C-alpha cells in the first residue's frame, strides 16, 4: 500500500483537546497561586469563594479536556500500531472484492465514504469469510472482482487488515 500523508481526525482532535486542556488547567493553578482573591467578583458574597470557584472551574474543565484528548491520542496510536503489526506479522491471504458498501457512520460534505467488501473461501474447510476495508472517499465500484491482500492475526484472533489501495487495483469499467 502506498503511504500517503493523512491527517487523522482522531489524533488532530486529541492533540487540540490535550493542548487546550493543559493550558486551561495550568491557568487555573496559576490563578490560584498568583491571583489576589480579593479582586475576584462573582455570585458569592465571599471573594475567597469566588476565587476558588474561578480557579476550580478552569482547573477541572482543563483536566477533563486534557484527559479526553489523551484517551483519543492513545486509542489512535494503538489502532495504528495494531495495523502495523498485522501488516508485518499477520498471515497473508488473498480475497476477492465482491462489493462496495457505503459507510453511513461517516459523512463528509454530505457524502458517505465507501468500504470495499472482500470474500475469502478457505480451500481446506470451504468456509467463507467476509472482510471490509477502511473508508475511501471515491467510487470503488470499478474494483469489483479484483484480488487484494488481507492480513489475519497470526494468533487466530478476529483481527484483520485489508491492504487495499484504490490506486493500485486495476479498475474494470
């Protein structure tokens, strides 16, 4: 598969949340340490309570955003590592593209991306297995009938990776 530079939305949002959450948490701690509590006005009669509410709000919301961003980054990195490990260590089989399916869980510019549906028949048991690729923003209907490599988990698990590159598969018109 050709390597194209891709901006992963999960990593982008995770990075933004982590950065902004860290900034807000640091601001809350800095307000607590360096701000004069008597200068803060708010809904409470006591300026010390207003000061704590302001600092606590910044710190708690910042930490929540920071943790959400960290979780997004970790899950994205784990997915990428799992895919890389499958491509390096997985058992390689060849499946035939039998269809194209719209990925309705994603919508970009009022369009749904497409996923390639591949079918593999085990020559020993005759069991048929169905695999689906990642999403692509192009019409892939010309790829039906092509053969693509699929990498299976060598430990016998259900993990797989369809190594489908729409630019390298011969299109049938």
